[in-house]
C-alpha cells in the first residue's frame, strides 16, 4: 500500500504550545484534559508526571495547575486563584480571543451569539465570559427560537467550526437585526488541515484520519474526507486499522487532527505500508 500524507496535518500551534508548557512543569496537573488526545496525555503523565484534576475540589494550595488548550470557565479560574494554586495558562491564544471579545461586547451592551457546540469545553469557557445575554447555536434554524435581549448582536464562532455554516448564520442574523458585529474567530490551523484533507481525499482510494474520537476538528476532517472518498475512517492509533479496508486499494491518504502527535502518525503509516 502506498501512503500519501496531507500537505498540512496534525498538531497546531496551540497544541504544540500547550504540550511545551506541560513538559516544562513536571509534577503539575491539568484542569481537564490538556488536549483531545488520550495517548499524548498518557505520555505526559508517564514521562513528565503531569496529572489530571477531574474536579476543582481536588486542587490544594500551592498545587501547580495548567489550564488546558480549550480554556476553562471564568468562575473556575477565579476559584483556582482563590485556592492559591499556581495557575499556568496553556489556553490557546486563539481561544482567549473569543473569550475577550465576548467579555467586551457584552459589557458594551450587545447580545452575544456563539456558533458552536454548547457542550464543548471551549464554548463553555467562551460563554462564561459574557456579562449578560448569551446564546449558543449549531444551526441557522435555531435562530428562529432566540429572543435576543438587545437589538445589537455580536457573534463569535468556536475555533474549529466550518466557515460556510458560520456565513449562513451571519446572513440570517443580518436579515433580522439592525446591527450585527461579526468576529471571525475560526482558527486558520483548522482551515489548513481541512483544505489539505479535501485535496488529498480527491486522489486516493482510502483515507485514514488519525485523532481523538472526541476531538471536534478530527471529526470534521473525517466528514470532509468522506465527501470525496467514502472509504474514509477515523482511528486513534495503528491498532484500530482493519486490513479489510485496504483490499483492492493502492493509494491511501493520511491526515491527522490538530491534537495528534507525530509519533502516533508514524506508527500508523508504518503499519499501512505493510499492507
Ligand atoms: Fe488553537 Fe487553532 Fe489549535 S484554536 S488549539 S491553534 S486549532
């Protein structure tokens, strides 16, 4: 089996930065998973003794706590500081930006609309920075059920969302509201990996997308790959490869989510090349 790698794949700037920070703080612990990749979290635990807090209550004074890449809600940060923990912020700067925009625009009297998944840690964090009226949607149709408190709307997007869908939401918002402030907070790293996956999926027989099953940008890479290449599969590591997928195929495209480390990608490629 021949393997072709996407021209852009894998770790983004924010994840590389967070891992570097974690590696520099041995015997610390992260508030929530640092990134969406269990294997990398395991490596940080075994090689650098970086643990994980499940709850704020577990944090004790003088503990070193690393804030994960996707950020945490504002009140959780306040609680950590009040516990006199040493807080190291590994929130990606591209996630801090929508947090700050939401804070400013809500203080300035705007209703806030966030395009994203209400249950995603990043969105929970961004939402928490609103001082007033805030709504989260995933589909433009959900706008029909929203009664904005103010006639000025400011909108931000979860960093990993598709820009086409964001445009649909913005178009609909403009039809119904006098003032709409649109902030494009979608991250370029996600675009670059997505564009490369789209291109590659048009020329291969099978696509393998490597990444955490709960990582939203990895799931989006899969859905983009499937548009052109129905034989696209999402795996977390080489053990999940199935030889049957590769029968009668000659060229396999490989891409990886923004939280996937190179050492996992290498193992997967080595395995596919054996088929
Ligand atoms: Fe940050 Fe973009 Fe990565 S928001 S964590 S650089 S995908």
